[in-house]
């Protein structure tokens, strides 16, 4: 069912956790940044401190992380261009 639905939802709860649906894969992560590929072909970056991934299901397209969430950003830049800036 998820393959036909390319929409996604981003929910940040009290700056302590983030949940995202419509995620294809985790491209990279650290304690301050998490890079996600979305099913619609876009990219989503999560920024903060002490971030840790607490759940990811490729089959359901669901992702969750905890920590101090500062924000999210959409973009099409590759992971390599962000890492080697």
C-alpha cells in the first residue's frame, strides 16, 4: 500500500522527537544531522543535538528519532555535497 502513496508527514513533538512517514531510506546520520530520502524523490534533513534514530521501517516507510530537534529542511543536494562542504 505504501508504494502507491508518495505523500509524507513530518511531526515534531515538543522539540524532543521527530516522526516522518513516506521515507525510502536513511542516507546518513550523526548526532547533529540526519539525512533522509523520501518516496517522492525528495530529500529531508533533520537538524539538532544528541539525535539518535529509534525506529526505521523500509517496508512501512516510517522513521523516528529522538533528541533536541532544532528543525527540518527540504532539499535535493546530495549527501556527499553536504558532508564535504
